[in-house]
């Protein structure tokens, strides 16, 4: 049977056109029906309404998002942390918004045992591209550091179909829509993610979290250090103070983490580094805050709502003192090692 080359080309072209149409339809459906109802979408929408009034901004990953309740703070605060966010993503998100926040005085950055582990650099969330936080100029900057990986991530941001995780989420949402179920059940309060589940808190779960965070990883990834420095520099140029915060984990998490990293090793890397130290106004250390009381956690490194309430009430007066120091023009927060409270 003879093959007609023109027919083959025509068939490929038609198939490609069908794929592009499906791609566009899925993207439109996702943007219209699902993306605004996601945790990220709802957090961003609320934040953009309030950003001009925010004085204290919490950023970082899920342990921050599920630990800090802004309503408890004495000053206008917002929890703009996001699940799985690395310092790379935080930097671009901050750069996008920071000049539209005239009242912003303090940014609270996470400083956890896993903050610089390379497990956070495997990918950049496609939402950071689709929400416009990473421009084409930024894309070139990232390409020079991480290579073709970022090009693939940019392409995947164009549609859930191109991203395996995005596709899975898209079909879950389609099924929920068909069944008349809520697209997203998460309760958000000024960005804080209220967890209603009990979770599993034991030594085995702690060991699994440690393996995820550290096993086979570079514990102090150079790219994360680079973007940590970029965040500090960005804030310093805008006259915004940076407070670092170590959120609580369980005693089992601390015990198993010590096979890879200790708190003293982390603090030495950060507070003894002249690229970082001059730009950190204060550090708040709550690593072992009620570490033995597992009822305050939903897993080895995430607080329950009860734990978040207790923790936020501890952090609130510390940040009020920071705000008072800023108001008075005090520089007492700068010394060879930033004051550690907790």
C-alpha cells in the first residue's frame, strides 16, 4: 500500500490543530471554573484587595501558611505563604507586589531545617508563571541557573494538560463539578490555611517527612541561598525589615533531622554569613515549641489549628515589639547574631 506523503502531513497538521484547540478549551475551563477557587487563587484574590494596607507579610511554604493566623496580630498582617514554595518562588512573587505595598514594614521569612534543601528546587510551580510573577526577563535569569528545566515549566503553565500534577487536579475538579461537590473545601483566613483534619503524628510519619526533605538532597542548595540573599537585598532597598521565623516541629522530626542537619549548623550558615546577617532584623526561634505535645500537630512539621492559635499568640507580641522598634527608628535588632526570641 503506497503512502501519500501529503495526506500524512495533512493528518498530522489536523491532529495538531485538534490538540491545540483542546489545550485552549482546557485552559479556559481551568481559568474560569477551577483556578479562582484553588487555595492559591483565593489567597491571591484576597491579598490583592488588602495589599495596600498590609504592614506585616508572612511568606514561605506550607509550615508557615498553616501556622500563622494574621487576625491575632496587633498590626494589619497577611499570610501570603504557599504550599511548597521555595525562596526562588517567594522572591519573584515579592518582587511583583512589593512596590504596591506602601504600608509594608516587615516581611517574615521562614527559616526551617529544610529551608535550603534542594528538594525544594526540583520544580517551580506553574502558577508562578501563569499569574505573571515570572516575566520573560526573569525566565532568562532562571534559565542561566537551572537550564532548560524552566522552559519546560513555562510551557506547562500554558495549560493543565501539559502538567501532570495540573492535569490530575483538573480532572479531580471536573469530577467534583459533575457530582456537585465543592471545588475546594479549604478554609482561609487572611491567607492562613485552617486545617480541620487530625492527621497522623508519630515517629514513622516523622521519618517519612525527613526522608522527603533530606535524603539524597543537597542540604544547603546554592540556588536557594542565592534567592534568599535576593529577598534580603530587595527588602533592604525598599526599607523593609526582615524577620526570620523558625516554625515548630515535633520532637521526632528534630531527632531524625539531626542525621542530616542541626539547628546550630543552619544558624551558623545564615547568621554568620555577612551576605545575610546585616539584613536580618531579628530571628524568632520556635523550633521546639511544644515539640512533645503531638496533639498540637497534624503531622511532624505542620501545626493543627489549636497549635497555630497557641503559636500565633506567642509570635504576635514579638512582632509588635519589632514594629515598635521600627517606629522609634531603633537599630537594636542588629548585632553579631540577630536577637533570637522564642
